[in-house]
């Protein structure tokens, strides 16, 4: 058993015990190092931006070898706990998902996100069980954040969404989940009811229309994730600046809002 990793896992669990954990999701070693330097208590990856950084679309398309390389690279440069978004586990076979998670833990992660997507909740339950077994064999109390897409993908009718989300949350808890992630929910009343009835820490996704973090904490939310939002902003700004340079050779925009070379270089050299 890796003692330091086991300790990091317990630290990550403790961050969900009270207040609200803010996760500004990273996608590579450089972004993780920068976010950590800004005071992040933990680092979580965004599966979408990790996939994009390797030239793949989001949606279980990223080869696992690239995922593991990314996890190992991030672990090398940070000192806070790391949670990794593994989408649906990159497989429909629960045993294979368990094996992937064992490799993710070996690469340095102490938490994962695992989603149901459009599949029947039975499948995610089976995956969680295999993941928990795999994690137990490593001696790491892995934080398994079970994501349900009932709101994000509208997989159930609106009038049944809250009821179905609560039912899935209880099933995933029984299967071994440590937390429940409900991206897409923004309504205060729904958030309050989810937080009061879900018997695990509730995680939601930052998006327009969501109350501020302090209010979310008061409603009972324990974790707020930026998801792919930060990466999307950077892709947008890159497109604007690169387009101006390619079309007009414009040098001015290259300095607008830029972090100094020396500052970035020093940050990456600090360990």
C-alpha cells in the first residue's frame, strides 16, 4: 500500500465533510500546477479537456493509455489530492472498468468521477462495485463520485427528474459510491431537496444561472466543479488571438491578459 496515497485519499474525503469544495478542473500537468498554485485544495480533471488536449472528442473516445499518462504527469507536479474524471470508464464491461481504475490509482489518483450517461443505472451500479473492489485491493479509500445525467442529458421526463435522480443516488450509494454528481441542475428548490435527501456529498456543475458558491453551501452542496468551462474559455480566447495573428500578423493581442513568461517558467520549475 502507498501510505502517502492512502493519506491523500483520506484528505480528499475530508474536504467533502463541510463547506463547499471548489474544483477548477485541469487537463494537463501545466494547468494542474497553475491551479494548485492559486490555492486549490485539490485538483480534478475534466474528461472533455483531457480528451481535447490529445486531439480526441469527449465521450469515452480517449485511449486509456493517454489518460494514464496524463494522470501520472499531473501527479508528478502537484502535492494536493487528485481526482480523475473517467467518463463511463472507457468500457461497458464492469471488470474492465475496475482494472482501469486500479491503473488510475497506481498513476496517482485518489478519486474518480464515473457517469451513467444514457445507460441503465444497473450498469453504473455494477461498475461502481467492481471499482470499489479494485480500489480496496490497493489499500486506497478511493472517492467514487457517481455522476448521473438525469438533468444534463434529460434522460428522464422533466416531471420525474428529481424523483429518478434521488432513486439513482441511493442505488449508487448502496453500490459503493462516495459522492453524487448531478450536473445540469440549477434550480434552488431542486438543489435543496437533492442535498437534503441524498445521503452522500452532493456535487453540482458550474453553469450560467447557478447561485453563488456561498448560497450553494447553505443549500447543502458540498462540491462545485468548473468542468470543462475553464478550458472552453481558453479555447475561445486562443481562437480569437490566433485568428487575429494569422489574418493580420497582429502582435498586440498576444500580450493582452498574458501571464508573463518568467512567471510561468518559474511556476513550472518550482517543486
